[in-house]
């Protein structure tokens, strides 16, 4: 593993100190840590929603095609963030259909409500929900989709079983997660700088809840089979992400890049300036006449 191997996303690996008292149940667990991180940056995700939507639009379209929403159906979006992928599905469902847009972070759910209202989408229900424990009945939805969420879930086996449970017979499941670090410079440029400067806590980014925890195709196939899916297709969607300038890259990563906003907030101003300058230098190799073009590769899966 390269330098990014020392990067640490909220992943459920941090050892939680146990108190020998009855209040143990109230202690924050790995999922609470994930919720706090993403709730904290929900306002920034809402501000950047258009940029993120455009950058990942082909992935969203792939997912929606694979779930194939039909008028009148009910589609569930898991780990929806500000919800733009689900909105593509909602447009196809019509007034008699319903998108249930869910996320662990209440701030994201609020962003979905505002986004749906701005688009005049009246068939969107937005709810706080943990992917590992869906508050929905068995066989209650026609499709489940999720973009860039399941890799953050500490227990993906539970999350995929839940997706299977809520799907009607023949219902379709499609999701995207981050591929291997070597193919995702848009993420790792900034992580490497933090790691090289000793600013990241150690941890396994391939471990449960880590950003690359579902980057292996066979692991996805095995988890899906274990959850009861019979027809499984796992593949890679490769592309590029273009940033107008190092400033645009920095603004995006420092405001919505998972653990980075909190890391930056804890650093003295001069160290932040040094990190930012180092990120700028690291981006030089990706400069083209048409902005900074960084490789991206996502693992996408469709199952039924
Ligand atoms: C990288 S963002 C992706 C957001 C959105 N799907 C997108 O592609 O723009 C990850 C999202 O997963 C959500 N998330 C993380 N763990 C979750 C869980 N256990 N259940 C539901 N959502 C979760 C976070 O709150 C966050 O909104």
C-alpha cells in the first residue's frame, strides 16, 4: 500500500473506550462517528451539489438505468447525500410513484427536502435511515440504488441483506462504490499530502467503513451472493474528473472530502497553507490545456 495506506476515514476501526457502567449503550459506535462526520459537512455538500452531480453524472445514469424506474413504482435511495441521483429516478416515477430518499445524516435529509422542493418533485419522501437497518417493510420497494455510500458502512453484509429484504421479488439493486486508490487520484492526491505530512491518523482504508473497503470486485460479488442476490453484475466505470484550477480542487476536497474538513479545522493556519501548497504542487502532473484532469474509477454493481 502506498502513502494513502495510512489515510484514515471514519471507518469504525477506532477503538471505543469501554466504561464499565450501565451507560455503555449510550456510547457512540462507528456508525455514530460516520453520522457526525457527514452531518457536519452536509451544508457544504448542498453548496457543492451541482459540481458533484456533474462530476459523477455518468455513474448516476448507470445506476438509474440498471434500476430502471417505471411510473408508479417505489424506489429507495440509500446514503443519498443531497439526493441528486435519486432525483433522476424520481423524474421517471411520475406522480403515482415514490422515491424514498434516505441517509444517515439528518443534514443530508434536509438538503434532499430542499432540493426536491426546488425541482418541484412532489413524489420524494426524505427520511433519516441507516443502511444497515432499513425502517421499511419486507418486499416494499421495486428498486434500491445508492451512489458512493456503501463503502462507508461498517457492516456492508447487513446493509446488503437489508436491501434484499426490502426489495420485491424481481426488484433491482444498483450501487457504486470507490474503486482502487491507484485509479482514483481525484481522492488520493489530497490524502497523500496529509499522510506525508503526518496529519492523518493511521488506519486501514481497505477495512470496514474505509473508503476502499468495497474496491474489490470479488468481495462485492461474495457479499451480494451472501445477501441472497442471484443475478449479480459487478464492473468498473472509469473516467476522469476535471477541476478548473487547484483552488476549485482544494475547495471541493477541503469542504466535502469526508474526513478532510474536520482535519483541516484542527490544524493551525500555517499548516493548512502548507498542505494547500503541497496539494497544488501534486496537481501539476494532471494539468492540461483544459483544466486539471484526474483519473476516477468506481466499482458499480447491479443485482436482483
Ligand atoms: C460520499 S457521500 C455520497 C452522497 C451521495 N450518495 C452522492 O453520491 O452524492 C456518502 C453518504 O453516505 C451516507 N452514509 C454513510 N453511512 C451511512 C449509513 N450507514 N446509512 C446511510 N447513509 C450513510 C453519509 O451520510 C453521506 O451522505
